């Protein structure tokens, strides 16, 4: 039986990304994202996004 490594090609003819790469990326981005959303600018942007989302939901019903 052929040993499969983490860089084998999958059905759509592209390299499969190992799980540890996703985890490493998430661990490096999470503190930056948290810091942004804790800032005044991030809170303001989130509030604007939430208002737009609620307005869109209200308009669709």
C-alpha cells in the first residue's frame, strides 16, 4: 500500500493543505482580529455591519 503524505494531490487536482497549517494560521491571526474588534474602530465597524444585516433581514421579510 502506498503511503500518503500530506502533500498528495486530491480529486480536484490541487495540493491538500495539512490541518496544522490551518491551525497555525488561525493562531497567528486570532490575536490581531481580537485586538481590532476590541478597538473603537472595530466596535464601530461591527455596529455598522450589524445594523446593515438587521436592515437587510427586515427588508427581506
